[in-house]
């Protein structure tokens, strides 16, 4: 029966590695059973490694090479063929049309280039610390986003770690990617949130009030500093009224009701600020629920204060 070469290559992505391993075993004059005993692995593991259809694990491959007495050149070629087989097995190179690093100008192009590096390296485990000795492994989420072109490394250090794990270890080989990364970030910036000190104290309504309910049906901003400034004269005028001043019980009840309303307002504004990721206005911290202005014992009729 004639086998189609293309079909055979698809079903046996590790065929070249298998031929290399068989040649090493025969050179060592070992049958499969004898090699399995020398390598301390099962005969089935040896047969799978020589089938060319499945990827041998790193432990099995190292044991196989050690049992055959393979030299450094033979080991290096075996690792290279393993990478090529893994790349062929995944079959994603054809869809990655990335420009050379020197011609990268957008985040999309850089993402394609990094995905191409990853596929050519045989899709290594980016979180394996053994591939990046002396460097902090990439977080799993970051590695997934880079591989799937959903994001870029957070900084140059993560980019170097990614390239190192993919076999691009020499600084001269890494430099074009680092330059492309710097160029892309300088052109398009990042999405990091602004410092908290720079956030505005204007509280934004996330959901606009519809026209049917008397709103403008548009985003609205409320400046509570101005609101507090408008309320303060009203409170002072109430306290200065002779009729209220001569009725201490009524005044205390009125001031207490006003304080309770202001407390509810400050809590509502604080929750709104927390949802929007902004800093609460200064007047909340000075007149909020924890301040002395809202404690019952702090409310005294005017005639009891000695004034």
C-alpha cells in the first residue's frame, strides 16, 4: 500500500526524531528490550518514542540518549528534532505571518512575532523555571495571553524571560525584540491606571438617568465639594435663627436629622467613589460617619455651649 508523504508527515510529526533514535540504538547494538532495561523505562515507552507519532517526554528522551551513550552532538540534534516535531504537530506556523523584528510597528505585529518565536521553539512550558535559570518564571496568565496573542509582556524583564524560555538566549538575538517592544510601547502606550493622587474627585454616574424620570439621559458628573459648600450656609442660618435658638429641643432634633441625612449622603457618595475607582471627596473624611460632626454627643444646643 502506497502512503502519501504529506499524510505520513501529518500523522508522524516526530518521524525524524524516531529515525535518529533508532540509529543511535542500533549503533549501541541494543534491542528495544535491552535499551528499556538500560534506560530504566518500559519497553512501551521505547516503542512510542520510535514510532514517530507521539512526543516522548523529556525524562524518556534523556534516559534513551543516556542508555545509548549518545554524545553531545547527538543529544543536541535529538532536542532539535523534538522541537521540530512539536512545531509540526501543532501546525500553527502557517497562520503566523509576522514581520521581522526590525519592521514591527504595532502591538498586533509584535504579538504575532512573539507567537512565532514560541511555535518555532516547539511550544515550551513558559512557566518552567528550568528553562529560565536565574530568572522569575512568567505568571501563567501572562504566558497564556502572550501565546494566544491577547496581550504583551508587562515589561522588558518579562520579555527577556519569554525569549529565554523559547531558546532565544543570546543578548544580540534578543535586542531586536526589545527594541521593537520599546518602539511599540512608546507609540501606543500602555493601559495602566493613573495614580490614585491624580484621580478626580468628581463622581461619575455609571448609569445615566433616563428622560422619562426627569434626567438628561446622558452621563452626569456631580461635584460634591460645591454641594457641601452650598449646604453649609443653610445650616449656619438655621443655627442663627432666634426662634430655633430659643427652642433647644427642636433645634437639637433638627440638627440631628440634618446630620443623619448628611451621613447617609456621605455613605452613598463613598460607595459610588469605590465603584468608580476614585478617591472620596475631602468633605467625606472630615464630615463622614466617623467624624465628630456626626456623633450625637457632639450636637449641643446653642445656649449650652456658653455662646
